[in-house]
C-alpha cells in the first residue's frame, strides 16, 4: 500500500481511481483491475492440494473473464525460482494482462514482457518515529516476519568469526525447527549475541535498525531481503549482503559504501574482511535513493493499472 499511495497526500494522490485492499480477492469483485502481489491470495498456501489450486485458479480466471477484469501480477522471487509453472500457475499466467517487476534482473522467467517499477524508499514513511542511539559495533539481523533458514548458518558464522568489539542483535521470529540450534549458538556466545524472538511494530523496527551500525541481509533473492535492505537504506543504515546481479545493481545505484557486497555465501573470513573494510571506510551523507521517489513510483503503478484496464 505504501508503494502505491506515495507520500504527497495533498497533491500527489491519483485522481479518478479507487483502491481496495483484500487478502483474498474474488473474481466477482466489481473492479476494473486486480493486482495480485502473491498468487497464494488466490491459490492458497503449500498446504492446499494441487487439484484444489487448479480448481481455484479456474474459477477465479473464469470469473474475471466474464466481468472483463484485467489481471496484473507481481513477479516474485518464488515465481523466478520455479523452473516450470504448475498447472494452477499456468492458468493464472494465461489470464494475466501484464506483469510488474521491481528489478531489471528479475524478468519474467516464462518469456512474458513486464513493466519495471522500482520499489520506493521509505524515508518519509517513518518521519517522526523515535530513532535509536547507535550502539558502536552492533551488527543486526532483522526480518519483518520469520527468518529464512539461511540465517542459521550466518549466526554460526558470526559466532565463529574473530570480531572483537562487535555484537550481534537478532530481531524476528525464529522458525520452530531451528529454535534449538539458535538457542545453542546464542547460549555459547551470550556476551556478544542477543535475540528478540518476536514480530515487532514498525516503530520498534525503526529503533532496532537505527541502533545498529550495519544490517546484514541473508538470502538476497527473497522479497523479504529486498524489503529489509530498502528500509535500512531509507533509515541511513548500510547493509552487508551477498554479491548478486540485483544487489550489485543496488550498490551501483545508491553507493557501494552503503551496500557492501561479499562473494558467495557468508563465511567467517568474508565477514571479518567486510566489517574491517566498513570500519575503515564508513559511508558519509545519505544513500542515493532519488530514483525511488515514492510519488514517482506511485504514478508508475497507476500508469500500469490504467494501461491494463485499457487493454481489456
């Protein structure tokens, strides 16, 4: 919603358009365009059988066709990872008018054209929120929901690395299956690792990020990683992340002192080297987020919706 609405409530809001936000959109909704940011909103999660997903996809696409509703979809990390469309996804794909991608390095893997709309920054979204005082040497792992399983290895890397004067703060839900592993590592390193195993408010997240010197992001191919990086940069905190085409493009855009890249999966050697380089050349000023102006991003979304509606 933040991406679509922009920031200028007085002058930047689009005219002649009405937004509705729903967890489970219906093909019977009296609308012109439905934008699916995640196909599970229609198909259901991994616990739903494939035959049921096919049934849901069929009902949904038939309904929007009868009502002349244009379907727009976001290309997600899961979409890109899938080497072959499931039957249910193929049904949605055939009914999709246009795709939106947030990175030129994340094209539609099935040959369909997509509209490139970068994610907007959130500098203005959190104006007035209390900020934390920087803790010298604090490194942060943070997620808005549940940590990706790759954070287990990253935690062990931090515990093993030789990082005098550095502490690790972990904020987010630990997957139940990994809770014993996290607990063992943290208990053995209680003097330099602390954990808040919970989902937190936006205000608390702002404080946690601004208390850290640098945010370490694991599994950069995920949508959660992209969101975390942009939030950290919006709050003027640098990130350390694996070198991929997407993260390299982000570093080139905002400044390579703000997006620090390491090669391959994070190791103790890479972590020690990266944090030493960070200590020697800290970023100054602010990251360059001009291309991600929220109002400009909002207008790009609106243009994509209008084009989809006109193509019906």
